[in-house]
C-alpha cells in the first residue's frame, strides 16, 4: 500500500467507539438497537416486495418471491455475508488493541474481499438459478417467475455485499448508527420504487427485483462515501488503496469461512425443508412465505444480539478484558429472552392479523397459522445458539460454532426430511424439525461451555495466554 498517511486531515463523519470499559448492558444495548433497527429495515426490503406483490399480483407471485427463491438467495449470499463476520472480528480486535495501521490494511482488504465475493455470487446465481429451483421441486406455475426474480436480484449482489461489509467495518469500530441511516434511506426508497414498479407500472415480480437492487446500490454508495470521509486516515476507505494483505486476509478467511459455512448449513437444510414444503402445494408455499416474513422480526432481534455480543467480545478480547467478555455473554443471554418470549406470544395469539398483510386467501392464512402454532412457542430454545456462538466467534474461534451447527442443525434436519417426513407428510411434521434441532444444538453448546477446556484455551491467541 503506497502513499497512505495516518496524518491526513480528519473528517468527522462517523464516530468509532471503544466498549472495553463501563456498563456492560449499556455497551451491548448501544450496539443492539442500531443493529436491530438496521435488521428491521433490511427485512423491509423483502417484506415490502412480498406485501405489494401478494396484494397487487397474487398468490403465485407471492410464492415466487418468497419460498424457494429466498432460501436459495440466503444460501449463496449468506455464505459470503458470513465471511464478512471474519473481517468484523479481525477489525474489532485490532480496534480494541488500538493498532491503527493494521485497521487500515484490514479495511482495504475487507472491501476488496467484498467486491470479489459479490462478483462470484452474481455469476453463480445467474448460472444455476433455474437448476436450483428445479432441484427443490418448485411448481411449474411459479418456475418462470422465480427464475426471473433471481436473475435480476443477483445482478445487485456486489452492491449488497459491499454495503454489508462496510456496515461490518463500521460496527466493528463501535459505530452501529451510520449503517442504520444508510439502510433507512435505501429501504424507504425501496418502498417507493416497489409501489411505482409493481402497483403503477405493473411490472410484477420483475419490478420487485429491480426495486430491491436499486435500493441496495443506494445504501452501498452511502456507506462507501462515509467510509471515504472517516474521522482519521486509519479508518478511511479509498478505492485507490484497494489491496489485499495476505496475513490479514488469512485471518479473515480463517474466521469467516466457518461462519459462512455455518449459515450455509442452515440454508442447505432449509432448502431440503423447502423441497418438502413444495411437495405440499402452492397454498402451503405461500403460507410459509408469508409466515417467514413475519418470523423475520424474531430472527433479526436475536441475530442482532448475536452480532452485538460478537463485536463486544471482539473488542474486549483484543483489549485483554477476558472476564468482561464472559459477563457480557450472560448479560446478552438474559436480555435476549425478552424478544424470544414476546414474539412467540404475539405470533400464537395474533398471527392471523399479520398474515392478512400478505394475502386475503384464508387457505394461505390457515397454513401460516399452522406454522405459527408449531414453531413460535419454541423460540426460547434457540437463543443460546446465537449468543454462545457469537461470543466464541468474537474471541476468534469460528470452528466450534460451525461444527456444532453442522451436528445439531444441518445433519439432524437432513435426516428428518429424508427419513421421517416421507412417512408423515404434513406441514406440522416438517415444521417440528426446527424446535427439535434448536434444543439439540443448544444442549451441545451448553455442554461445550460448561465442561470443555475452552475457557482455559488460547482460542487462537498467539501469545498462549488464557482467555475467558
């Protein structure tokens, strides 16, 4: 990297924040709420598509922008989004250790990785979309609509991954508000463009996809512009400085690939589950698609706690505050119980009201309510997975969460779909695999936490000093 000086005139655009001292609960919530609101607006991208498509186009269009397309997108995009977590952990640890030169090199390396990853996802998505939809048994009546949506969607993956990586960089340095502001602008634009393309121009599924990628591009451009004008040179991003530091890239991949694989394992299992759902017909597909948009509120609340504790653990681990990391885990676990219980009660008692936002067909709503009554009461069994894996990953160990997810989630759900569902082919049967896999995986994590030597291990520390 040539010509980079750490003494450029600062531009106070975003504000990095250290969380290695002071109130733990306040530090966690400082990250949690901006990440939560950011996740909320991120979900609005897909939810807006589903609501407007379902109301203005119909059930088949709703099934084509939800269901199998969402699962396939999550599989490809989710892997590379998971890889960005590796960059986040590296940068947060360097920030906690106050290593500015390393921070700058890590930022440039991370953004280079995002651009290359986006190009790879775009090419793969365009090449295999139809094959993937055929592989999971997408009904013929929605096949062409699904493929059209995917082809347009994947054209925007570079912008999506650049925005996600830029957000991770900012959050790793303690600024979770700036990505939120960018996302709000993009999401509000998405709502306006959805209405324009779908309700006014009548573009249908194609309009939903075009609106989504345009707004993701807006959000990405804003994040890049803000990183360009950071508070000091060490925290700035410049295209002319794009480079790859092999050592830092190696660490990012060492942490990011397992995180990406963990997300992919969920999605591989979910693809098989989606295939089972597809075998039950278009009504069930649409009901599941509508439910998944509502359930996303729960997932984003718990995932936000997972991201918050990962950043908290990363900064404090980098600063050598190991006991503080452990206390942060327990604090986050207690706080995450509130949304788990709250969303479970809301979906069980008022799920039908929310499902009406997506469709007026009672058969579709009935299918969605079956899922609500089967899955929502068990949300509490999942939270340990997210909080414990986030803590361990923030400390630099991404292999353990991946291995446990493979055993407790991926392998179990695959076996359930292949061997149990064919003998009891119903919506309740397929949905039961979720809570059972959550319970199994949570038990594995707690056994690891309580009885393994992990708290005495180095967790990847080069100096061999004990961690938590």
